[in-house]
C-alpha cells in the first residue's frame, strides 16, 4: 500500500499518515486479527525519499470499542511528509 501511495502523490504533494506501532503489548493480540502495526522508525525509512515535516510518537487514550468498553492506551506514530518536486531539464 505504501508503494501505491508514494507513486500516486505528485511532486510537491503531501502524505499524512497516522498508525499504531508495535511498541507495547496491545499489538500482539490485535495483529492476529489482521491489523497492521508499524515498527519503530519504519515510516521514516519508508518515506526517506520525502521531506519529513512532522513526525511524532505518542501514547493515546482510547475510550473503548463496541466489543470492549474498557479505557486503554495505544502507541501511535503520526507523520507529515512532502514529496520532492520533479526537476525538469531543458533539452
């Protein structure tokens, strides 16, 4: 999916991504349900050819889900990056 996103963004365009990380124990139980988690610094590596504008890891409080009403925390990463503009050379 990341390859498709990077290809679809035009030069000078932006990508905003927020996702769960593998930090903490919560990812082990939900990964088995087909959910995707980002490894430490994975987004930075995947978008190393973009200009990183904002990158932050944090722990958020989740108010619960329809099947689980308990308050719990998630480790997330949030990123804003800009694709480099294509250079046009004169012939």
